[in-house]
C-alpha cells in the first residue's frame, strides 16, 4: 500500500507540474456581450449620420465602445484557452497514468514487499545450500557410456573384477579412473577417483581433488553439486592457484545466482592463465554475460590477456629432456608470439618471448624478435634494458 501511495503522490506532482506549464495566467474579467458593443457602434454611426451628436463626441464614444469590444473579445479567447488547457492536461495525465501502471504491472511485482540487496543475497545463498545433491543430479542424466569399442569395454570389466579383489591397489584405481572416463561413464570414474583419494590420504594433491570435482560435474551434465563444491574447496585449500578448481568454482557461482562472485574468480583466472589452457574457451563463452550480471560489463577484448611462460616455467623446462621441453613450452611460446604480433605488448612480454626462444634453442627467432622489439621501443631506455638482459639470457649479443 505504501508503494501505491507514493506512486500516486508522484503522479499527482508530475501532472500538477504539467498543468502549471499549460495553465494561462489571464484571470477572467466581467464578461460583456460582444454583440451589444457591436450594436452600440452601429447606433453611434446612425446618430452621426443624423447629426444628433457632434462629431468629436461620436469619435470619443466610438473609441470607448471599440476598446470595450476588444477587451470582451480577449476575455472570451482566454476562456477558450482555459478550456483547451484542461483538455491538454487530461490528454497528458491519462496516458501517463495508464502507461505507468501498465508498465509496473508488466515488469513489476505487485504485492511483494521491498527486498534489499543483502536479503536477496541471503535468499540466493539459502537456495544454493539447498540445491540438489550429486545423486539427484545424476538421476536426471541419461546414460552415455560408449560401448562402441569391445576391447575397451572388456578391459574395463576385467579391471573392475581385479579391483574387487584388490581394493587397496592405488595404481589400479587410478587406471580405473582413466578407463571409466574414457568410456564416458563419469559416475563410475568419480567414484574410482574418490577411492584414490581415500587410499592416498594426506598425500592426495590439489589436482587429485580437482579431478574428482571435474568428474562429478561431468557426471551431472555440467552441474556443480554440493559434493563437487567440497572437492573444489579441498583442492583450493591445497593449491589456491589450481586452474581447474578455480574454473569450476566460478561456474558454481554462476549457476547459483552469484555472478558477483563468479566474475572476479574468472577474471583473475584468465589473467593467470597461459594460452591454450583448457578452461579459457568455456570462460570466454560466458564471461561477458557474467560481467553484465555482476554490474561490470566487460567485452572480451578488454579482459586481461593470458600470460606467456614465467621464469619459473623456463627454469623447470631447462632440466627436462629436449623433447619434454618442447612439448611443455612450444604451445605457450606460440601463443605469446601470436599475441605480440597481433596486439603488441610491454617490453616484459617481448623479453619473455626472447628468453623462451633461447630455451628452445631457436636463437635465430630470438634474434629476430629482439631486433623487432628494439625498433618498437627505441624511445624507451628502460624497456631496452629489459630486452638486452633477455637477449643475454637467450645467448645473444645485445
């Protein structure tokens, strides 16, 4: 009721303001019959023609009657304008009333009390806490086991039989996880991974818990259940930077009506990612909508760009075999090179690319990029120093 009272008062105020703009300031005077004044003018003309009145008196009387005639005509016009003012006010007020009430009934919620932001958040969190569990979610997902490969199906069945007799075989359960996931039986895969965690105990890693959550989400057809949420929490407790766990945590918030929490999680993850990381494509598919719902509309081109390999990555790669080193770094380096070619970047990114080429033994590419970067940052002495140090690390002569 309070809303309707306030809305009505606001409408009255708006109509009053419009009425004041339309209202005329002329006050009605004593109305005279225009026809009487015209008859008086004709009578004066007749008296002048008969010579009853002298000409000066006739002129003065005619002027006075004409003045009164004009005044009466103006008053009549003012009255007409006042009538039009009332009509104009009605034409403005009625559509305003109809449109405002209609729009409210269309997009509003008549009868609902006010719902402050914190109250809405509390309701969302209550609904999220009461959301379906893993078993309920899986019950709604049709079976999708791929039995098109008889050998794989037979091997999986044999492995299940072996594990029945060897329930503490950690290596066997890890193999079961891969086998069941390969068949598309994600429900069996996450249960096998749950057994892996039980056997690993305190030695279970963040990746182990992240894999459990990922398999649960796959078994529930993309839904992040409370059980998967607990697995994600364990993964992030062990490694707050775990990319898989951060992605699914953001997805959980997006599904649960909390874009305000999903947005910062995904934005930070994109900034910390490397080109080619598996969660980037699904994030890019949804993050624009999430940013709008969170109140920070951000197009994809304004998001942080995935970074190239860090110094720690390169140091770790230096101890690998040449084959492993190429496999680890090549994708990241190619992504960094493509981004710098298309969009450019600060001297630190160019220096990282030069150093990466040096680790890969591609000194010609390192020299080419160094020459291009020097041309780009000719007027930046500090940037040139950064590039020179990177060239030295890559085995070049600055």
